[in-house]
C-alpha cells in the first residue's frame, strides 16, 4: 500500500501552519481525530458528561479492539491510561520487589523509568543492573543473557529512546526473557505508531504507550498492554471500584482483565480520540508508515551530514524516525528558538532525559528532529537550509 501524501497533509490542519519535526514530542493530529475528540467534548457540554458517555458507549468500547489490533493483542489485554509514564508506573510498581531482586535495564533508558528503579531499589533493597551496549550502541544481547540469574526479577527497557534514532532489538530481548521465564516490561512510548509492534512476536509481558507521539492522538491519552497469560495474577498497586468490586465488608475481588489497571474516571473524549487515531493507523498499515518514516529520516540524515559543523548522533543497527545531531560551537536551545521563529518545530534532548547515554558519550544535549508521514522532502530541504543559514 502506498501512502497518499497529499491527502494525509490535507487531513492534517497543522501542516498549513508549521513545519513540524517534533513528532517524538507530540505529533500533529488528523482532522478526523480532532473532530472525534472535540465532538465528544461538545456533547458533554450539551447533554452532560455521564449522558454523553452512555450515548458514546459503542465508540468507547471500540477503543479496546482498535488498539489491540494495532499491537497484535487481545482486547481484554488493553487498559486506557492517561499517558505512557503512568501506564509504565502501573505495571512496574505493581511488582513485588524484595531485597536482592535484580532489575535489568539498558544504557539508553529513559530518566523517568530510571528514577523509579532508584526509588524501588532504595525502598526494597532491589538491585539495578545496567546491561552494556554492543558496538552498534544497542543493548548487548550476549551481555543480557549473561546478566540474567535466579535473582533477576525484571528486564525493563525502552524500545526507542527519546534521545535518538536507535531502535532496540525488542524481539530478541523478548526471546531471552521468555526462555529464562523473566518478566519483560517494554516502554513503547516512541515505537507504537512509528514501526510495526506485535506483542506476540516481541514477547513482552507489559507494554506502555502514549497517544500524543507517533499515534497522533490527543495529549492526555495512552494505554497499557498486560499479557493475560503471565500477568493476570498481578494485582495493581492502586485499585478503585472500576478495577475491583467490594464483595464483602472485609473483601474485594479484582478484575481479571487489563482494565484492572484503569481508573473509573478518565478522559472520555480522549479515549474516543485515541480510538480514531488507532483506526487510522490500522487503515493505513504500519508497514507503509514505517517505510515512509525511514525514508524521510534517512534522507534527513543525509542532508544534515553535508552541513559543516553538524555531527549526527544516532546509534543503532536499525535507525528510526528520530534524527539527532550536535552543532559544533552552538547553543542548541538558541537554534531551536531561532527555528521556531520561522515556524519550524524541533526540540533538544538533554541529559535530564537520558543521563547514562548522553553523559556516557560526552553529550550535554542534542538537537532532535523527528519526522512523521505528513512531512515532505521539500520540508526537509527547507529545514536544512534554514539551519545552515543560522549556523
């Protein structure tokens, strides 16, 4: 299937206003997603929130199979959560860590996740083990196998880190963890919607996703995948009367599907918006989306490589839609601001987001330009020309 670029841009209102190279921060939504979200908010204003939810029942329930289809899961393995961080937290903090338990992670791990490892290690006596990178800058699979022992409780990595184009070999990691019988938590915040993700092939037990990035959904939306076969007995850290039932004065029963990780109260318009965004991805197909994103990102790297003083900083055997680079002798935040004055959106990734990786490479920060399907070759030319003029 070939993507209809003209149609994609016509259906994306933001394309008329900005050159948006910040999909890894928050992508431009389609008009269809915008309408679905705003229409439900309008309905709430007109007839009441509870009544609007009742009227939109089928659309709200349709969220689960739509998202499940996108990642090869079952509908009862999906929970709506307000963002990827909270989805990840709900999985991680529901695990019962004991002194000596080992948490295995990677060098490129996201800071928010690593702070959680530090907190749990401090409170429980668990141990954090950072598996080294291989020559490509991705997790060393041999080192991972050697690091797993009887004390290993969890392997937890980010599929695509926030600070670069690296795509971690998630399926290979899954085979190792599955063979060892170890729980596997995958932060797919940047990967779902960017590249094909099939949880049956990845082999993860939990997977956390945001709506606002490559899924092009509203902010304040996300989901958690919880594999029924391996996680159904894990009780969430937080429960309410949606996740569980009060069955006796001193007893309660927890739901046996992934919705036990949800709140009773949620962003209903966002649920519908995320469903519509998932529907659109399913209609377009992840393979053509992934092919187009790699084509754009590779083309951008080639263009940037011609600029004097610009050094590409992406790692990995497989590189995705996030393009990072450093500009010698320049303040990256100032460059970002100067580009913003020309309605060109990029951002800066810092050690705040990935201390082990960037600090280890001697990088204080890097510029980040992340493409999506609505971007064009002409836009890449315009961006590189504007950057060259500034520097």
